[in-house]
């Protein structure tokens, strides 16, 4: 499955707060760095530019519902 899980999104959020690099985060969540980059581009808060787990999950669920 190529979709990120809510647990992976939470892990991304925590590791970003701890200043892990994108490459390190990709290794931890066991996804290619391009998947992480795409996730950050799609789901960062447009105003602050920060990645928030709850917001990212809501955006993902909305996109799935709208299919």
C-alpha cells in the first residue's frame, strides 16, 4: 500500500519537531523520500508552512472522500 498511515503521519510530525532530516524521516517511516516530500507539499498548513498531524490527516481523509 502506497498511502501513509495515520501513525506514519504522526511520526513525521514528531520527527520534524525534533529537526530530523527528510532522508532520516523517510527511513524511519519506511517510505521513499519522494513520498515524504509529496506528503509535506500536500499537507502543510498553508499559512504557517508547518506540518501538523491532525491537519494532514483531515486533508487526506477529505481527498479520499471526494474521490
